[in-house]
């Protein structure tokens, strides 16, 4: 964070917004979605509650590893702040990440597009619950990953990223192979065989 203060600050704002921290833009949308789920579908509400905790946990984990831990690669050791071409957009994007959910922003920009919008208010117990989920998720990640050289949750399925990268590479290989075969077929039998040789 000392080497890249602007990047760290803007990441922090985005992290807090994404995890639904109070007073940041993400908390307004999260409260609305989860409040409606609580009223309409309790099973969906439970899923969203767990997802809310996971979001606060993993995005805080990302910030701790990237900015608060010891450098693990040569590139990380020699990292430095980017030029204004990169930092200026980050600063500009951090502004709505903080304040886009406030009523004056909604009335100024979105109310004319949504004349039928009805403001939704949460009960106090749900507000406490959502705030608690954010605090619990963020603190859990901070305590688990602060000053750790290895991943304390390096468990089989988690360490492998649920094999999503392997699945992605497998799908890319199949797609590229199929497209390559089709390309060769069209070039040899259609383009050369019909158009060039007549």
C-alpha cells in the first residue's frame, strides 16, 4: 500500500462497495435485494445471506494478500504506482462506488428513468444482520490472512479453485480444436476445391 497508495485507496473503496459495507453504494443495492428476498422467499434469502458473507470474506482476502502481505514475486517487490492515465480513472470510478446509492444521486440521475419506483425500507434487525455479515466476513479474512506466508485454507477443492481453471482450459481446447478443423475443411474443400479449382 505504501508503493501504490492511489491504487490501494481506490481498491479499498471498491472493496467496501462490493462487500456491501455500510454507507457505500453496494450496501443500498444489497439491502434492497436481500430485503425483498426476505419478504418473498426465505430460501433465497438464506442463499444470499451466505453469499454476502463470502463476498466480504473473499474480497477482503484479496486486499490483504495484494496490499498488506509480504511480496511473493519479483514483480510484487518492484511494484510502483501507475501513471495518471491509470490512476485517474480509478479515482473517478471510486466516487460513484462510494456515493451512487445515496438518495440525492438517485433523484438526480435515476428517478426520471424510473417514475414508478417505490422506495423500500428495511427493518432494523435486517440492517444489523447485513452489517454483521460484512464485519464477520471482513474480519475473518483479515485475521486468517494477515502476515501469512501460506494460505491457511489450502484445502483440496479450494486450492484447486474448484477446478474452474482446468475446466476453462479444457473448453478452450475443445473450442479451438473444433474451429481449427472447420477452418481447414472450408479452406481445403470449399474455398480451394470449388472457388479456386472451379
